[in-house]
């Protein structure tokens, strides 16, 4: 199974964490592009096209920033780095 995971990197400690993952590369590209544009509201037509293209309603949004709980108990700001493709073995 292949999935696309969004990666954040902490400004304070340099640690990384993974956020939402999606199963289609087009969805990942679309979410990343929309995040860079500030997640603008989509018209009903565009939202419908999104749903038809990705079989995924436009509800999940990726943010450019998030928080990171560092190992030393501090809290940092983490920036979206992009997404990575991860292939895992199918579970039966
Ligand atoms: Zn951190």
C-alpha cells in the first residue's frame, strides 16, 4: 500500500513529525498547493470537482504551521516540509 504523509519540522529542536496521510498523490499535491495558497474557500463547483477527482470530500486541510512537543518538554513551532511517499506491505 502506498500513502503520502505530510512532514513537519520543528524550529526549536529540529524534530519532525508526520501529520495527515492520504492514499493518492493527486490529493497530496492538491492539499499541499492549497496550503501554500492559505487554504482559500473553494466554490461549490471546485469542491465537487475535487470530490470527483479524488473520491475524497474537501474537508481535510493541511496547515503550514503546527506545534511540536519537544523531547525536553518544551514546545516549538513546526513548519510543513512537504509530503513523502511511503510504501508499506499490505496487511491481510
Ligand atoms: Zn520540537
